């Protein structure tokens, strides 16, 4: 992974005005010295997302996220730091220098695998044109030539080493072909193609790079799994990627994405105009998927197969999604249907109607319970209520809990009030669930460092960033800062001062290691005034705290020393010096 110099990072930041970048995702309006809009990272109706053009920072007063233009792109596009730098550099037509360090090996390997997959996808696409069985299969499924081109559908030849020979002829190394998952090495050291006689579906990440393949058999009578996917690799992680997200994010409708189970469901819906559709990649829905979706929309509609397996998958997805900020709805299909078969038989308008009338997650779960329970006896009804109460408890508001309690009451004859009271019993939310990341960070630091010291460190850093405190007025070093975030910020500010480089909050934030620290410092900068006009009081607090810590360490050391050890005298002298300094500072404070 390339390491970019501070000069390059600063140049990229300066070339990408944060207002322009954020405006690609958020409708911003001028409000005083800042711009305001609805936060793209959580669901809100009243704008609390602030972007400062002067400071080149963003901060949400609702959920606490914040940072500079790089962190915004990282969070919004699910990019790593180097990927965000590359994205912004391309946007600003900045040429990034190539690094030759050993740290680049992993990055270069990734680029090789991306290129290998691109070349192979083009080859599969070419082979499809000359494969009647595969073309007949697509025609039977109602897939037209435009959709074939859009998704780059292809065909893997019914040969043991066709793909490998094609790639090696184009100078790709066998190790890279194996690492990509295209080739398999058996116990005897022989190689053979993973995909043979299959319809090939390229899998792209959110930035349109091909990270793997899905292969489907052309006839259900053939041996082997119906779908065969690329294995996990350096560039492919099934639990963190979603099929068609690269296209769906550009076609979002009503702040909503539709989640289906399979590639062919996505392709069939896309061809008929339902383009805001994604699918998990041969794995169960994960918390990473939920986090990824929440970057783009506030609501998702689950539309899995109508059979029992699809119902089970839907309930598992709901269990994951209930811990996310996403609003969840569910389309309930007949047992014999999947999204592909439904839209082919009933048409796009009928499918859109299903999406509009989708059930809430809780309504769907209650329907599933009721489906398997005749509710004819008192035992049936009591069982249904006992199973329904934990589901109702998951509702996000008291109004919803009350509403669903009444629904269950209508079906069972049991008092809605009793059901509601059972649902709200022992409800509570931990601080971890409701506290934004930056508040958690600061709360953790307060456990380690006195509040007055944190306040003093904050005052000095904010004053330096806002240039109300001249750096040469400070008689401090990094060692005076107890908090890691403030210490790292001070180090970066000092470096800018010593090297006479421009210093802004955005550049200092970019140098911080932890995302929580970046958000915390962003929040402090955005929420604070210009800081102290005079840093004297804060300097005194930091020096006293450092000296007190040093005195405690020396006193602890004395207890471990032998009385005859010469180190005792040196330690006592050091203690005396610290005590004199403490007394001197106290005299100044008392005005003697």
C-alpha cells in the first residue's frame, strides 16, 4: 500500500474543496459562516451536518461524525486512506508519484489482480458470443444483449486449462492466477480452471473494479453447485461486498435500495428498470453489509425467495439490520417465487407495487409466526403472544410498540395493554449504543486524565489551530500532553511551525491515527470558539500535572531502592527540584 508524503496529501486536500466534494452527496445551504445539510451517515429530517469552507472540515452535530475531505470520501465510499487519496487526486488531475518501498508490494499485488480479472472478464465476454448454449440460456431467462453488455456477462469454456493458458500467454504469473481464485492447484501439483462450462458474472466493487466472478451452470441437470464463486482473496471479501452496488448507488430511488439473494435476481430486475438493487455474494447478510448500505440510503427493502429458505434468510438479515440505523421493509413473495420469476411473470409495475406495500420488519416477523400457528386454542394464542413480545420489543418507538401490540391483541383476544407492558419491560440502552464515536473517545480519556488537564490541552490545541496562540509563546513539548490525540496534534502543529509549512485543522486531522480521534478533534474545532487569548493558565495546568506525575514516579522509585544505593541521592535531588518548581509556581499563583 503506497505511503504518500505529507506534501502530496496537503496538495490533494487543497485541490479538493470540501464543499464541492460533499455537495456530490448532500444538498448544502449557506448558514452563517458554514454550510448545512442532512447528514449522509444517518437518517435525519432536520439538517445537523455542518461543513466549513474556511476550516475545510465537516461535522454532524447529530451523530458525531466528522473530519476532512479525505475522511469524508473514506467513509462515504468505503475506501482505505490510500484509495481516497488516489480518488481525490484523479478528481483534481494530480499525478501521484510511484513509490518503490517494500510497503508497496501488497498494493502492487492488488493492482495485478484487478488487471488479471479485467483481462479475463473481457475474454469470457468474447467467448460468450460464440457459445450457443449459454446464449440460449440467457434468452430463456429473458436477458437481452444490452444487459449482457452492462454486466459484462461471459462464458467459461468447458476445458480444464483454457483460462490459465489464456492468462499466461498474456504474461500473468501462475502464482497470481492461483491467488485470484481462477486456477486451482491439486494435491499432485497440477493446475486446473475453477470455472468450466459456466455462465460467468463479473463481480465489481463500489469503484467498478472486478474483484471476482460468479459462475452459474447452464442446466440444472449438470453436476456441481448451481453457483460457484471466486474464493476470498487479497481483493475479494464476500462479507464486505455487495453485487451491483457500483451501479445501484447511482440509481437510488426514494432513498432506498432493494436487497435480493442472487445475481440473476439483480440482473432481471435491473433490465426491467429496478436498478437500485444489490445482492450478497454467496454468503449470509453481515453487519458489514448493513454498514455499507447505510452509507448510501436510509431504507432497504429485503426481497428474498418466497420459500422456507428465503424466509429463514430474511429473518437472519433482519436480526443483523436491527442494530443498524437503517429502516427495514420486506417484500413477501409466494413460496414458488423469487424476484426474477415474479417480475418475469407479473411485470415491473406489479413488482414496484410490492415494494411500495412492503411490510415493516416487525410486521413480517409477526406474519411468519402467525403463518405457522392456527391460533385455535388458548395454548396456540399464548404461544403466539410469548413469541411476539420479544419481536415487538425491538420496535424503535413506543408508538410502534403500541401499534403492534394492538395487532397481536386483535388476533388473540389478549389485552393490548398487557402485551405492550410486557414488550416495554426491562427496556434500556447502553451508553455504547447511543453515544457517538467522538463522545465515547472523550469519555474514555476522562477516565485516564483529569478533566482540567484535558480542558487545558484542548484550549492550547484549539488556540494554535485558530492561530490565537502563537507557537513561539509556548514553553511546552509533546511530553506535556497526556491525551494521545492532543499529543499527536501538537506534534503535527510543531512540525508545521518548524518546517514553515501551512497548518490547518484539516491537515492536522489527517495526521491522526485513529478515526475516533479524527472525529473528536473535528468536533472540538467545529464547536469551539477561537480558544484562549492567553495560554498562561493552560500551560500552568499542564506543567503542574506533568511535574506531579514525575514526582509520583520518583517517590515510587525511592521505595524500591536500597538505602545504600547512590541512586537514592540523585532521586531525592530530582524530587527537590520538582518541589521547588511547584512551590515557585504556587507563589506566582498566589501573587506573593
